């Protein structure tokens, strides 16, 4: 009797020909990057108390995300030169080194450098995982592989706060990073054993000038944290945002681009789509960065409970995305507009419900924020990619993550500046936490509202272009 042949595209087909171990390796790499932000958000109040770093909350997230932007833009270049196996193992080892720096940090500056290194290593890991899928798995298996990778992000929303909360509540926040050191080293060793030698990505050059401008812009915004005065902070934030806008203009004329040519044109589908992604993501970061600390200070929540409240946002994102995934036609535009409105309502509600009010109102705001992204993100991605010429779609796919990560980094940095001006950097008390909550979300709400405007302009243009 002949052996059974796996049906094309089945789970048996996905894992056939020795791909099971490689599939597990890729899933572990995605997990490391997916869980990092929720674990770190949950333990940051403990980090601030131990290292005296309340003034640098925004930096811990902005540095990680900035590292991820640089890594994502250079992943193809690195795999093209050293091969997938070496690149994968190196990135896991680099991520482990960053986690180790954070785990043993004697001061806040060592911790922040560790977070930047984690961002580069984690961003590369996520990028190389996608490269590995394309190189090692047949096209017929990709829908199932990518579905699992998406599911891992959902799992991270449940386990991440649990992991961070358990360590923080036990008074051992450093052990959370130690756990990631062990996992990352295991991934590095497994990559050397399981990935084939010689497999290489497409290579290419690095848009170094644009990445440098992005780094300078985000750093200028983050530096506003330390100014101590409103006018100086406003100047630095404005300068940082201007540099980010200038980086888009430079990119249009560059030979090696970071974004599609039309990205800076706010009359184009790509320009409006990227603007909406940037604005929504930037407006949401105050909750991710400061939510756990404010909840612990004002409501008396444990680190675990506060982490799970923040995790509700990510869970709502996943649930909403699954609920609307089969919609087509005009419903796509409706969901993009509804998503921008939902996210804005969630951000606005946090002004009043983050520190006061019943638990249901707090959870409702988190659900509205997360659902806003879940309803709109996939459809915005589709619209942008469909509107681009064929030769730019590969670049556009990478640009989506670049724009979102840059928006998140800028949003975290702005939230940090606003929170510190409200007194958060002086120490975590009920008064400073309340002041920070009001100030951060009062500033974030009009930013989110701008996303409603760009989303409303995006959808008719996308429909007209057949995107």
C-alpha cells in the first residue's frame, strides 16, 4: 500500500518534509517579539520604582520600537549577505543580549540601552521569521502558516500580562527579562541546527539616510521629556515631528526608498492610508505605556490586573479583526471609517475613566480602542497595497510595519513628554498619575480625531481607484 499523500494546503502538508521543527522555531521567534511589549508595559512601574526611571517610561517603549524600525528596514539586506540561518541566529542572540542588559541593569540608562538592543534583535527576528516562511514553505501552505503567526499575537495578549504581572507582583521584574534570555538563546541554537545553510533573502540596500532622520526625529521628541518646561518641550516635539515629515520628503527623492513614492502625497490612497495608520497608532500609545502605572497608582490594581486591562485592548483588536475578516465591497470602507471613530472614542474616554469610574467603563474604553484597529487595519493595508503599482507592492508591505512602528515610537515619546510635564517624572503618586492621565489623553484625542479625517478622505479615493 502506497503511503498517504498530504492534501495540498492541509496541516499535514504544512508540516510535511521535515518542516515541523522549522515551523515551531518560527512561531517561537514571533512569540518573543509579540510578547515583549505587553510584558514590559506590565513591569515598567516596578522598573521605575527600582531604578528611579519614572521620567523615562516613554523611552523604554520608543527605544524598542525605534530599534524595530531600523531592523525591519534592514532585514532583507542582512539575509542577502549572510544567509537566513546566520541572520536568524544572530538576531536571537542580539535580542538575548538586550534582555540580559535590561535584567541586570544597575541604572535606568543601561536598561534603556538594553531596550534599544532588544528592539533591533526582536525586529530582526520578526522580519527573518517572515523571510523564513517565504523561503521554506510552499505557497499553498502560506494561509495556514500566517494564520498561526497571527494567532500567536493573540496568545501573547493573554500570556504576556500574566508573565509580567507574576514577576512584578513577586518583586522580581528582572526575572521576566531573564526568562526571555533563555528563550532567545534557545531560538538562536535551534536556528543553527534547523535552518538550512545558504538560504538567502533578496538582499538590497539600506535606506540609511531616511532611517537616520527617523531616529533623530523620534529622539528629539523623546528628549522633550527632560526639558522641564512647556515651551522647550513644545519646541523639541515640533522639531522632531518636522524631521519625521522631512524624512518622507527625502525618501521620495532617494534612490533606495523606505516608503512608496506616493507616501507623502495626502491626496493619494497610500499617503492617506499611511497617515491614518500613523495617527491612530501614535494616539493609542499613551494607554500602552502609562496605562499599567496609572491603574496601579490610582485604582490600587496589582501589576497582573493592570496588565490584563491593557491586554483587553489587544484582545479586542484580534476579536474585531476576525469578526470582519470576510467582509467585502463597500463594507471595507465602512470598517475603516468605523475603526477610526471607535479608536478616537476609546482614547477620549480614557481622559475620564482611566483613573475613576466603574470597571466596565474602563474596559469599554479599552475595547473601543482595540476594536478600532481590528476593524480597520487589514482593510487599510489592502487599500494601500492595491493602489500601489506592482513594482512597489513589496516595498509597500514593508512600509506598513515601518509606518506603524514609527507612529508607535513617536506616540510613546510624545506621551512621555506630556506625562513628565504633568509631573509623572517626579514620582508615581495618585496625584501625578491622575495629572498624567488627563494630560496624555487630552493631547492624544485630537490626534486620533485627525485619523477620522484622513480615513474619511481615504475611503472614497480607494473605492474610485478600485483598491
